């Protein structure tokens, strides 16, 4: 599956990936050159594993909104943040606060059932919280259906609310005159850009209005969520495959439910080619229907995840070097990369919107010739 | 791939789908529709205003062309009038000159005739005068000459001499 995805997302993403590769190479080179000095230091391995765990943890969803955590001298972990509701479907709806889970340290007892969170997932356990593993070290405990308001869901809610307030107030400002006021001054050119340079050229003047709501919402949603991912809040919505899958699924559904006869005709019975070729082309075209949105979801997921991993690795590097050259170098690199990530945040939103518009355009295109 | 499937969270997928669809519909009603409608109204307003300005410009140009034409005509008319007036003036002057010449000639002729008459009269008078004067002189001379015997004799003799000579 990865192989044919390769050319889909590498082709237009090559530049950004190669930039990231260069950054990574640079990091490796500096790591090796400083390795001699730091190897002797005690506890260095601890820091490395701690950083790795921290990055892994950062990339996962969590049941509470923790801003940061630290370890007390007596080894106790202190989390600063607030708990969120956990909603499980396990022979009936179970709702409880995530503070009961205590970051996987204790077992939560709800209505006679015991639950424990392990690596960002909730498992059903016994009263002692024992988790059994299979050969590949995967827990074999039962996973109840989990509809919790996790950190990501909470962020999505906040972003939705934020967008509603932003664009609602922008819409209201038009009532007093032809020109927007306040935030609308900044947002209007972007809205117009999406209409004039993404929707109309790709979909056409006749049909573009049907898709504008989706295109505008998806652009601003991905952009804001990506930008939030760069803040120290530590939220990262778009590096969850579930989120990008949901977005791509919507593009897929809208494309295929609004498609006209000509679109289906081009998939199952390609006009203008010999009969035999039509039979060969049909399964390929049919596969294309699924590959197109699939490339969308992988592209967004991979770019944001890669960005987060590289950025956090370089930030972690500062603590490994513990000398002023290496740490300041890492700091400079992290700063430069953050700027790049700012660009990527907008670029990924643009690409997702652009390609969605392209697919919609193909679905409603009217072919007169052939 | 396995890691991706492991990480996949049905709950997050469900919430994302529900919240995003709700967001699209909410924003469509409360934001996108009013925003895009307002922008469209504004754009069509601007377009109409531009068209109106273009029309006004064209009208203005037409008006200016008209004005130019009228001005041209007026100028030509004035030119023609001036030309006529000039011609008339020249003609009048020429006529007047001719008239004056003729009158002058006539006057000169009359004057010459009058002068001629006067001259003749003066000549006639002069002749009379001279004749009278010469008669008087001759009378006086003769009277004087014939006042004594001697002188008479002498005259007779001289006349005789003349007569003889003849």
C-alpha cells in the first residue's frame, strides 16, 4: 500500500521532505561530533530515553489536557492541566472524569468495572489492574468502545468554537456596510483567495458555490489546528490518522455523491479508447477513486507528524548536549524549523483544500468533446 | 502500518466526523453564506459603478466631440463672414474711388473750360484795351506832332521821303 502511495505524496511534497532530511542529517552530524564528549557523562542514556518517551507521548492522544509535567525530587510525577470526561460504551454508557485514571498510574472503578489507561488507550482490567500481553507485547485485555472527550476532541471543539466566533463576527460586520470590520479585514482576502484561486479555477463558475462551505471550513480548520500544534500547548490534532481519515472521508463522500454521469462514465466506460482498454481501465480508475482521498489523509498526517518529531527531537537535543555550542546550535535549528513548520501548517491546509477542490471539479466536469 | 492501525482511535474519528460536519453546517448558515453573499453584492455593485463610470466617460467624449464640431462650424462661419465683409469693404472702397475719380475728372474739365472762357474774355478785353490805348497814344502823338507848322511840314516831308523810297 505504501508503495503506490509513494509517488502520490512524494511528488508534490518532495521539497519539504528533502528539507527535513537535510535538517536531520545536520542533526546526526552534530550528534556524532559531540558524542565523544557526552558519552562519558552519567545519566545520558536516561535523558535520551526520557526524550524519546516524551516525544512518543506527545504524539499520542491523552485523556486529560495536561500543559506540562515535571518530576519531584521524591520521584512523583506532577501533571499541570485539567481532566476531561471519559465516555465508554461497555454494556451501557460509562462516563467518568479522567482524573480517576491518574495517567495510567491507578485503576479506575466505574459501576463495578475496572479500567486502566495504558499507552494512551483504555483497557478493561481486574481490580488490581493487571494487563496481559501477547508475544508482540500488545495488551490482550478487552478494549471498550471509547468515545471520550480526549485532548484532541477537546481541541477540535475549541477550534470549532473559535472558528464559529471568528467567522460569525466577520459575517455580522457586513451588515453595517460593504466592508468587513476588525478580524474580517484579515480573513476576507483569504476567503476570497479560496473562492477565486482554489474553488473557481478547479470546479468552475457553475458549480463552485455548492462546495464553498466545505472548502472554506476545511482550509481554516486544518490551518488553525496546525498552528495550534506549533504552540507550547502541546496539542496535535492533524497528526492523528483518525482525524485526517475523517476529513479525507468527507472529501471522498462529497466527491462521489455530487458526481455527474460524465464522471462515472469516465470511470467505468472510458470514452475515446478501444473497447478492450476500457475493460482494463475500469478497475484502475475505480481504484483511483479511493487512492485520491487516501493520498490526502496520508499526506497531511505524514507531514505534520514528521514536523513534530523532527522539531521535538531538536528541542530534546538541547538537553543532551549540555554545552553552549551544541545547545545554541540546536536552538537555532529548532527556531529555523519552527518557521518552516509555520509555512508547512498553511501549505498543508492549502494542499488539502486545493486537491479536494480538484476532485470536486473532476466530479462535476462536463465533457462536450471526446 | 500496524502501528498506524493500533494508534487509530474510533472515538476520535467519530467525534471528528460529527464535530466537523456540524461545524460545516453551522458555519454555512451563520458565516459563509452571509459573507459570500455580502462580498458578491459588493462586487456586483463595484462592477455596476465601473460600468456606469465608463458610460459616463463615453457620453462625455461624445459631448466633447459635439462641442468641438459646433466650435469648428462657428469658426468656419465667422471666417466666411469676415471674408465677405473684407470683400465688401474692398469693393466699396474701389467703387468710391472710381466715383471720386469720375467726379474729379468732371470738375477738372469744367474748371479747364471755365479757365479757357475766362482766358478768351481776358484776351478780348486786353485787345480792346491795347487798341484804345494805342489810338489814344497815336492821337496824342499826332496831336503833339501837328501842333506847329514846322513840325507838320517836317512830317509831311519825312512821309514823302518814305513814300518816295517806296
